[in-house]
């Protein structure tokens, strides 16, 4: 009977992490907040909150996808920086892109260190509550709508500078708050700064690689430990990472193609509906 119980627990956890990986893959690179969905959907389904550690590790699947998808871009950036160090050609586009990615990573790195070592109760803070996620989603819908209306759509990725990378990076720092959306805030800031939609999305993906990778690796030990505690091993988590990687790759490909011909208003509407629905769900008597 113990073996049957263990097998049932394993199957159940594999199913849950498959779903969580799908949610992560679908939402990480769209401007709708993966952390908000990974917090809200399990609660709506009656599951336990996966927590910051598991959420961060599921993002490793998304990193595998984005690094694979943009492998040529990353290779060009590394080559550009290498040439710049040897020959001093720091104004070369790939070198400037590398600098922009680095400067854009600094704010979120510092904020992450602060939360990790100074604010250990962050996981249980009001910022991770359903009402907070809902309200922030509504606010971010307004910001994205503002970006769509005010953006001049002129700048290209090859025009990026370290200063612009830092500006986008300051926005990315806010994505540590569930509901903000790393993709959504970086896309919004880029559009307000005058970037073309597709170029803004590409930079959003590239600037997120160091931040998401560091966050995932930092929580890797805690996430695997939490799985060991429930006596099902690491198989469910590996399933979650794998499904996250596959769906993330497909989402990136679709989103870039979508932005070639469309604006982001569909995501504004979705965020409004998502935020409003969460508030209604939270206000139901059964949730109080």
C-alpha cells in the first residue's frame, strides 16, 4: 500500500508540475506576468502555492528556450564584446548591445540580493497576495496602453546604448513584484522610449537572460530540497522545467511574429480581464 501511495503522489505531482511548466512557458515572455499566473492558477485549482523557489527554477526552462532561440544573437554579442576589449571598438552594435544587457541587469541583481538577504519574509509579504496581484495587473494594463499610445516606434535594436539598457533594467527591477511582468514592464519602458515593438521584445528577451538565470540558479537547491521533503524526488520538477522550455520556445517564436503585424492591445485587454477576474474570485464568500 505504501508503494501505491508513493506512486499516486508521484503521478499527481508530475501532473501538477507539467501544468505549472506549461503556465510558465506561456506567460514568461508575454506581457502578462508568469509569477502572477503561477501564484493565482494553483490557488484557483486548490493546489498549494509553489513558492518563490519552485517558480524561479521553472524559469530555467524558459532560459533554455530563450538561449537556444537567440543563440546567434548571443554569439554575436560575445564576439562583439571580445573584439571591443581587444581593439577598443565599443561603439560597434553588438558590443553596445552587450553593454546594455550588462547595465540592464545591475538593478534587478541588486534588488534580488536585497530581497534574498535583507527581506527573507518577502515570500509571505502582501505583494504576493491575490488582491495585490490583481491590482498590479490592472495598473500594468494601463502602463502598456500608455506605451502603445505614446511610443513613437522608431528606435532599432542596433541603436541601443548602455544608458538605454539601464533605463529598461530599472523597469525590469520592478518585475520582482508579482503581477508586474518582466516582459510587460521592459516592453512598456522600451516602447515609451521610442523603440519599435519587435526590437523592444527582442531586447526584453535578451536582457532577461542573466536575471532569470541567476534567480533560477540561486533557488535551485531550495527547490530540489522542497521536492525531496515530499518524498517524490526531483522527477516532477524536471518535468516542469522541460514543459516550460518547450512551450517558452514556441511562445517566443509566436510573439515575435505577432508583433511584426500587430500591436499589444490584446494583452492590455487580457490584463484588465485577468486582474478584474482575480478581484471577483477573491471577493467571493468562499475565499474569505
